């Protein structure tokens, strides 16, 4: 229960007078105490005392809100956090379930118009700063953290479900930030660096993806989707996407200048809404339609017009994937060309076709882009099966996948003939080709990543350099091949969920013999060793730190057992004679062998180092094997090198046969 003191403070709008008082905020302690007190008062708001903070007879009838939002763009992060918390406590009392008085909602919505305009202006200023820092090669971690806070605030406000507030918030963000900055930057063909509030198209798409990921509000997302993909948009939307961003309201400029010089605004911010202005976000607005130039820009990026390459292509595919998977408006997906109609006429799907056609430019795109196209195609055909004519869409996707695979196969076969048609023995060109193919094979078996995962490293993504090599032909062939196989499977037999996005376990071509050995020898699972050949050696215990030379006491005796396709180190099973326990099982094809000593200390002379290739994204793993004399070291190294070359030669022939079997006509 509330204390009598707090009830007394609420009487006669006493707290309103305290909050509205002009304190001397040049003292940081006074400012911190004030903003903390306002936040504490907001925490105590409830259905009973909320009306006591409204003074209808005063020009500043609800100072708890109007005074707090003046600090929203204060440079101090802690003060901004308190302001955000205060406004959320107030909005919580306006939820439909609280049944607030209509005049309270209207008043807060009117004052929120200015507040949300300022938040939108803060966002667009922040985006310009991020763009400049990325171009200068600076870190943008702090700026991205602030952007995350603002987007989560946007999501929280919309989640309250207050219609009057949501209308104002969506309108202000569209008018002041999203349409004239983000969408306009994507649509601009020249991307003039001197244009006000223009950022790079790649950064604009990254920020849009962040909005899609963090703001789970369908009306706002659908409004952005319309501005990006709808063939025709309302004239007001087209104007905002074409013209310079609206100027900041005077209240924003006044308070920004005041905070920069360490003072505090003394007058309430003015309301910036123009009389008769209509919100731009309703999807049913169809008066004064214009052709959508942003949609044309997306086509140009996918077509590679003007030399636009990575990361724009990847980001565009990510954006269209998000539209496809998150839009709940099926008719819009049909209208914009992502889904076909269900009628008998084979209507075209231009945006979906444009995404799939990117595969023809496999030499200009990276692995992430191909992964995203594969995920897009799977969602289009399988994930949206209940909405579209499945067979029609699948046929179109398969047509593009087959065409792209044929083009890439010609390059792959040419490269394979150069690198693999060599005499038995070590060949640097062959080794490079095999390494690349194994890496690409392992990568294409993985689950295609979500856009949010691919775009985590914003700076690295925007600054990456595109490289063209034969690995791109490999990945195009492998991804298109897997896509075709996935599309023709009956996924209903795989159970519920998105089973078509699970990793594949298909073995590398020609490695069926290796697979048998991997099944026979498993780490820590005993097997019968019998009288098989073996070489005595040692490996380091898990508690050893080699950097301090603690070798002798912690070395574990093991045997190296020769096999056709594996490096196999075992320990005897002391409970069962002639049985052994594998401690290291590593495929020979993934191993590089070094015998040169790296350490001159005693016990480090006769060391064989294995450099093991890990899974995609993992770093190299090193295993040191110790021998008691050079003879054993030489015998083990020669044995491993000979068998490794034999495995690599067999693998080269199998991969070449695999490439030759790919149809190119």
C-alpha cells in the first residue's frame, strides 16, 4: 500500500510543480537526482493515482512526461536510459487493458508526436555518424549499441498496443528517418556523398535488417515492405523516398544546442505536426499512386547494374528473404512478385526470378550470398507451400538452379583438368585445388544461415573486398546441386518444423572407404587390435603447458596404427589383451605433416607435428607426436606421407570424375 506521505505529495499537483520547476542543471548531481526522481515517480504510477498527475487547468498539464522527454537526446547514456524507462512506465498506464480516460491518451499522444520526432531525428543523425565512421575504418560498436537501444525502445512502445501512440510513432519514423534516409539511400543511383542524410546503400540495408530483426510490429514492417517492393506506392511515400529528409523541428535544434553548451531547455517543445497531415503508412492508401523507384533499384542491384557487387547483392537478397518470411500479407507478396497467383495462368514472379538469376553471376558473389539465395529458394518453394502453386514455383527455381550449375560446371571442369590431371606425387596446384574443394564441400553441407547471423559483423561486411577464384565455381556447383536435391524431396516425411534447413551428411565424393574406417575406429571406443603393425610414440597429457617445457612427466604412451585413410593413435586396453582404445582419429586427407623441430629443448627433437583441417569456421588444430629416436620418427613420417599422397591422389581422381559427370548442356 502507498504511504500517507506519497498520497499527500500527490494532492494539489504538488509533484507536478516540483517536476516542472526550473532547477540549475549546470550541476551534474542536481541533474542526476532530478532525472532519477522523475523515474522513481513514474514507477509508482497506477490506475488510481495516474489521474492525479493531470492538471487540465495548466498549460503544462502532464509535466512528468513533457519534462522528462526534454532529456531524451542528452549526451549522457545513463540519463537517456532513465528517460526511456520513465516514458515506458507512463505508456504502460495507457494500455487498452488499463482502460485509461480518452483525454489522457490524446494528450500523451499529442506530446509524443514531438518526442517520437526527436527519437527519429536522433536515429538518422546516428546513422550518418555510423556511415562516416565505417568509411573511415573506425569502430562503430558504441554507435551500434545506441542504435540497438533505440530500436528496442521502438519495439517496446509498439508492443503496448496503444493505437493512438502507434499511429504517431510509425508515422514519425517513416517521415523523418526510414523513408527519407534508409529507403532513399538504397534507391539513389549516384549516392552523392555531399547529400544531406545520405548514407551508403549497404549500410542502409544493414540498418533495415536490424529493424526487421528487433521491431516485431507487423504494420511498421509491412509499411517498409511496401516502400521497398510494391510496384506502385502512394505519392506521399514516393516523395519521401525521392526528396531530401525533412528538416529537424525547431524544438530539436533548440534542445540539441542547449545540451551541447551544458544548459537545459526552459520551454516545452512545440508540436511539429502540420495541420491536415496524413500518416504515410496505411497499406490501403491508393490515391495518387506513383511507380516505385526503390523496387527498380533492387532489380538493378540483383542484375549487377553499374558494377554493384558485394555486399549489396547479399544484403538485397537478405532483405527480400525477410519480406518473404515475415510479411503476413499474402496478397502483397503476390503483388510485389515474390509469390505467384493461384490461378491457371502461369503469372511471373519478377522479384523471385531476379533473386535466382543472381546465381548466373557466381563469379561476382561470395559464399554467403549463395547460401542466402538457397535459403530464399527453399522458403519460397517449401516454406510458402500453403500459399502458392508449389509445382509452378518449384519448376522456375529448378530452371534457374540448373542453368547456374551448368555455367559454373564449365569453369569447375576446366580448373579440375588443369589441377588434377597431373602425374602421381605431390603437386602444389593439386593440393590447393583439393583444399579448396574440401572446404567448399564442408561449407555447403551446413544449414544456410539466417540474415541476422550473417550480418553480425557490420564493419567487416561493409569493408570486405570481393575476390574471384575457382572456389566460387565450386560453391556455385555444390549449392545448386544440393538445392535441386532438396527441392525434389518429400519433406513431409521428415517431421514437423523446417527440416529442409537441417545440415546434410553427404560424404565427399570417393570417400566411402574412409567412411568405413571412421565407423570402425571411434575415439574412446575399444576395438580388437590383434597383432597389427604399430609404432610406439607419445602424446601430451591434457594438463601439460608446452610453453613451459613440462614434457617428460606428462607424456602419454600410445601406438600409431597404420590404416589406409586415417591417422590412428591408440592406447592399449589393459583390461582386455589385444584390444586398444583410440585416442586420436583424424582423416589423412585433412592433415599436413611437419618433422622439422620447433624446439631445441631436450625431449623436443623427435617430434612429428600434424596440422589438421577443422570444420568450416574453425581454426587449424595442431597435434604433436613424440618419438624416442629419429628412426621411429622417420618411419612414421614416411608411412603417413606415402599414405596421405595415395589418399589425395585417389581423392583427386574421384573429384575430377564428379566434376566431369555434371551436365553442361
